[in-house]
């Protein structure tokens, strides 16, 4: 079924592109937004940690495929990329969301 091959090829191309977005987008939004920098920075660090775990899992899978002659997968380790995208999205939301207003003080 050629339609499914095209869809899988598109998803295989988007996996590394989403990892690049996780690394590049949150710092840009944080620099512009600056609404909740600590929460945004913590979410960004979590996203980077998940991306690093994804890279390690993908490299391990490629080494396994080379060592055993098995067929590799472009989606190896992508389970780590899903929480990375969620953490990066959390960082972006924290950067853009306004902090609650400070309570008014009476003189």
C-alpha cells in the first residue's frame, strides 16, 4: 500500500525534526515571553534530558542492528521523544502564560 509508505516516511522525517524543535523553540520563546522563567527553564531542562535519552536509545539500537545484522528502525527510542515534546510544550506555555497578578496593598 503506497499511501502507508508515504505516511511512515513522513513520520520518520518528522521524528528528528521534532527533536530539533524541542531543543531550539523553548529558549527562543523564553527569551521573548519571560513570564515564568523558573518553571519554563525547569521544563526545558527536562526536555533536554529526554532528548538525550532518545539519542542514547537510538544509538544503542543502531549499534545493535550493526552488531547483529538486524533491521534497524527509524522509530527506535521514540518513546523518549514524546515526553520531550510534552516538556518542551510545557516550557513554551510557562513562558507565554502570564503570572497571577500581585495582590493590591492598601496604604
